[in-house]
């Protein structure tokens, strides 16, 4: 079906993120920013209802981008126990923020309302119902909601209470990004009608495949010797990214006789523990910590790396994995939730059972010792990325087509 011709629209976005232009430290790619840039270029007017405190540089302003802040209470809630903090967050977005969204909508009269993540879902639902306009909620993956076949029902519902609430709001469309956490299946199991689910791939910078980078120079910059194999671990350094397993592996991964160097790029609450563990190695130089790396410098890391290691406990087909494949870097990943959709064992990387340290060490040593295997898997990764991934223009284009479709169709969901 041909995409509808797009008309400039007035859109209200309810978001939990104060600074939607970038990830902390400019590390990682901001899906919001990719959407905003292309929506503004298409002539849309965007009104963002966000927590106060966002910082925007002059090149991040636009006459058709309006920011409406609400009080950011979250720093004041950090002292609360996690269950109470969760309840406070939920109540704040379901109550005061949703009411603020409704008041703002009556002022600006949007043609469509979007809620970002489950935080924005109640506001989007309320505005759509009160103004009679189309509404959608966008989930950036469903995280622990992927464990519907792993956890007992009581735990699943408790751990995912907010996500399940966001998935089941009465909105016209539910956009779920496919990060490997089986979002479509989770939504269907939660009772969402299939016709209301729009399941989209993450956008990827596919143009990185054509970058002309000097591999020798990038390796020298990182202090890598010609005969060393460099394994890159690029992630925020916190528990769900697999830091506990990485801590267990460090003495064996970087303490043996293999010519393997580990490059850790990222920051987070577990960085100190990882640095301390590396300092206790016989040769601490076998592990190099780079801290948070600006996203536009990530291709240089891929140019230097021989393999990419990912240990996420939710899914290992997140954006960094896909970017590594675009750059022709073979992946070693733990097989969790939907990872195998992208990382194909023996085709573009090596998959090992989740939590199996011995299997993971064996895969890393096998790939470190076999340059021909790395080359074959790397070429398979590059080919898979070229054929299967969407670039950002394509991905956001699908969202903008959906916006146009909904605005022409009007509100279809019941009260």
C-alpha cells in the first residue's frame, strides 16, 4: 500500500524525559531526537509536555518545537523504597501530569496526541478521550514484560505493573519498537487487539557501513598491538546490561594466555566495581575503560574491534548490537528473549545459553583464536544488517505515515 501524502499536523507529546535530544553524555542514540528532527522537517508542529530541567543548545531549537515543562519531582523521591517510588511515579503521571496534558490540549487543540512509554500513556488516553482526537502510545521495548514464559504469573504482573498498564490503555494505536523483548507477543498476551499494534524495527545508522576509517590508526589509538584480539563491550554499566556476568568473567577472560583485550565503553553504577576487578588482574592493562563515548565516535570503536560482546538480561538485539553488525563486527551474545531473531549462531555471530559462563568463555576463545571465522561471521553480520535493518529515515517515515493515517482516520477507539 502506498504511503499517504503527509500534511503538516499539530501534535502533542507527553514524555517522561526532560532532555529528549540526547542520551546522557551524548552516549547512545536518542530515538526521540531522530523522530523530532524528521517530524519538524516534514512541517509538523510539536508540543512536548516534559519534566522541567531539560537543557537545549541553540541548534536544538526550532520555531515549530514548543516545550511545556511540568515540575520534576523525581529527584526528591530517590530516598523512597523502590515499591513506593514506583507507586509515586505512576500516580504522578496518571494524575497531575495527565490533568496538565488535558489542560494544555484544550489550549493548543492538537490533531493527535502521543504518549511516550507507559509514563505518557495515561495522558495520551485522557487527551484523546476528552478531545475526541486520535491517540497513540509508543513503547521503546517492553523490557521485563518479555518474561511471560519465564516467571510465575504473580511475579510477572508485579514486576511489569506499569508496563502492562501502559500497554492496555484505550488508544488508537500502540507502537512498540522491536528491541528483541517480544513486545508484540507481550501486548497480545495482555489482551491488546492485534489491529491496534504497530511493531517497528529500531532505526539504525546504516550509513556507518560506508565509513572509510583507518583500522590500524583506530587500534593504535586504543593501544592495541597487531596480534591482539579486541573484544568490545559497549553498554551502560548497570545490572540488566550483564555486568554481574562480566564481573565473574573478568579474571578468566582477561587473565589467561589468550591475546585478548577487553575494551569497555560506557558508564553507570557498576563502573567502579568493574574497574576494581580489572585492577586486581595480573595484567590490568588487558582491560581498558573508556567511560561514556559520544555516539558519533562509536564507529571508530567498531573499526578497531574484532568482536562485539553483549550480555543484556532483557535482549541482545538492542541498537549497539545492530550497529556492530552494520560495521561488520561479529557478535557474541547470550541467547535471551528474541535475540536469536537477529544474532544467528554461526551466520553472523555466536549465541550461547543465557547465564552459561563456560559456554560464553568457550565462544570468546574460539572467536579470538580464529581470524577466518571472525571474517566470515563479520561479513555475515554486514550482509544481514544491509538486508534486514531500517535506516532512520525509513523507520521514522513509518511513524510519520502512521500519524497521517490516524489524523485522516480520526478517533476509532471507544470511551
